[in-house]
C-alpha cells in the first residue's frame, strides 16, 4: 500500500525545524538581512520536504512550504517558540 504524503503543517514542521537547526548560520544571515539567505533556506526547505515526500512537489505545496518556512523564521526573529 502506498503512503500518501500530505503537505500540512503537522507533516512539514518537523522537516522545517530540521532545516533551521542544520542551517543556523544561514538563519543568522537572514536575520541580518544578508542577500541570498532566504533563497538558500527556501531551497533547503523544498529539497528536504521533497525528499521526505519521495516525489516532486506541486506548485501549491511549494508555496505552502515557503510560507511556513517564512513563518518559522519570523518566529525566530520575534523570539517566539514556534509552537503554532
């Protein structure tokens, strides 16, 4: 039986948390407004979720992932605990 991948916050949040942890230097770069930091982190988010899904992502899934990655970064910037 095939496992269906669903790009929901509950599914992608642990993956995005791993992206943040593995790329703390780029998160700091993003916080400092350095050029290219967002693109790198957004790309890493897509690559990691795609690997977890085991397939290419649809356009709406990519947009959801970018939006959620941005949310994570805003939580970090605000000193939040990223629990919503």
